[in-house]
């Protein structure tokens, strides 16, 4: 890969990271706690759709998630690591499954953030934020709550973003 292409890919990843951080921060200011509670609707998660169009979104979204969690009020260092890990695994899976579609929509890819965030963040909440011994039933509740928030974002904002990019053929110009 030549230097120009490499620089462009890095720039795209950096822009995606900046967008993720800016959207998360704006949401936190406008609607406190809506982007960081167990049941969350983090609008910036819609940007995970970009992993369907470019591998540059993988490091961009991972770094963006890390920075967004870093600047979040009350976020623990473990959340910076586990949240970023969940994002990394989700967007890698999304990118790998991008060609598996039903009626032109990559539904399987779109549930990856719900699966990874549900399990990883659900465990994090149960282990680090719930007092007492680990209870599998409590973990399942946490995981489902997190997953439902992810599904809500991906199948509303994310699907709209996907459709706009596809219908306007923007992937040719943006990535």
C-alpha cells in the first residue's frame, strides 16, 4: 500500500474516532447518563455501521470508544478497556460478516455490537457494579439490557445511516 493510501486510511479512521467521541460527548451533555448506563442508547454506536464499508472504521471506532469512555464522568478504567474490547470485537465481526445479507441488509453484522457489548459489558456490570456474589440470572438481565440498547441504536440510527450511504452510493466518495 502506498503512502497516500495509508495516510488516507489513517485519516478516515481518525475522523471516525473523532465523530464517535463528539457524538458521545454531545449526547452526555444534552441527555446526561443516556450514553453510559446499563440500559443505554449511545447514538454514536450507529457509527459501527461504517465497519461495513471500510476496515479503517475498526481502529477508528475502537479508539473513539476508548476516548469517549476516558472522558465520561464516572467511567472506570476497566470500562475503558472492556468497552473498547467489546467495540473492537464487534466491528471486526461486522466487517468480516459484511457480505452476509438478507434483502441487501447485513442483519447478522448489525447484531454483533449487541452480542459483544451485551456479554462483555453485562459481565462488567455484574462483576464490578453489582454488590455481592456473581449471579448468572443477574448477569443475563444486565446483558439483555445492554444488548437491547445496542439493537435499538443499530436498527434505527444505524440502519438509516447504512441506507443513506448505500442509496446515495457514498461509500465510493467517503471511503
